[in-house]
C-alpha cells in the first residue's frame, strides 16, 4: 500500500510537471509561440519604368553630382559613383537603383522625381544644387 501511494504521488507529480511545461495560459510561452509564427511578409513592389536607366547597380546616395553640361537642346547632368565611374544622364532618364527621374537640368543644379516605395504613381520632388 505504501508503494502504491508513492507511485500514485510520483505519477501525479509527473503529470503536473508535464502540464506546466505545456501550459497555454503561461504568458512567456505564449510570447515565444508568437515569435515563432511565420507571418506572411509584405513584398514591396518594385516599380518598372520605360525610361532609360543609368547606374542601376548603385544606390542613389552613393552617386555624387559633379557638374552639368548645358547643350542647346539636351543638357546633361554629370555624376560619379562610389567607384569613381563617370555617369552622364539627360533629362527624362532614370538614375540609380531607386529610379530617380531627371526632370530638369539647370546651371545651378538638377531637379529629380522619386517614386515612393510600393507607390509607383506618386513621386516626391528632389533638388540637387552645387
């Protein structure tokens, strides 16, 4: 009889410890379970442009405006990338990985348009000056 009481006690202890390990009301276990869930990732839509693109392997922040050439009909903006490669772009062309559109080239700088991430129709203006 003494052995059966100890055996019953050990079985209850085993089940109690096992129940604590899988307790759905334990806050720390719930938070750990939420971290393991695979939530669907929102994919950012990359915009596709019809205009010619230059320096598509470089981020726009890595490009430096070094000058402009004012032709009669087609002015050009002159940029250098991080590897000191020379890039000449005209109005209406795209620049960098982000696809900045060269809107206007003037003697004091360049006006660009940048599409917002995932919103290709909406563009923000940006002006680079010397």
